[in-house]
């Protein structure tokens, strides 16, 4: 990386992730010289824009393993990590993005508007996704007025 230029954390993460696919947020933070929280926010943003994908780390010996990240493959001559603004999310992808955001805030209750702002989607779409996820038990509604949700049952 050329540190002489002023670049956004997202740009730094894209560059380092392009060179190190399958990295965890912690590894990216070390390689980028950024804080863990900054990198996690950048990754959630990249994921919400469809520019990065997360692979769940799973569990080993009762412990949660960290998720790994990869840039989305280039399409139509664009470099990896760059996507058209009008691309639609595949079915179920919005729910994945919402869950990723709720995980990233460490169990803090979030409103649909706050989640939407964080991941770049409308509060209405987020509200619908959260309602469905609450019905299935993926998230829990912790307040009805104002609506607030958190990860887990």
C-alpha cells in the first residue's frame, strides 16, 4: 500500500483484501494498520454494497471461529470489489446483511432506520426483513415503540 496518499478505510480494506482473500477482520486490521472496529464497519459496508462476501467461521471446540472475507469477483470488466450501483441483491441477501450488521454491533438493539443507514438500504426493506427474521427466531424484537431488534432469540 502507498501510505503517501490519503485514502478512505474502505479503499484500504479493498486493496488489502484483494491481495489477501479469505482474511479475517483482525488480520485485515493488522495488515491495513486500522482499528478492528473501523475494518469491521468497512467490511459490513462492502458486503452491503455487494463488493465483499463473508464466509462464516463456524465453531470448533465450542468456540466461535472468525468469519473470513473475500472480494466479490469482477464482472463486466470491472475490478474486484467494484459493483454497479443499480445491482439488485439476490433473494435472502438482505437478511444476511442485516444479520451481519447486528452481529457487528455486539448485541446492541438497533432500529430498522439505523440498520438501513449502516448498510445502505431503505428502512422499509430493513423493517420487513427484521419482522420476518423475528418471526423465524433469527432476531428478537426488544422494543415495539420504537421498534428495536437485536441478534439472537
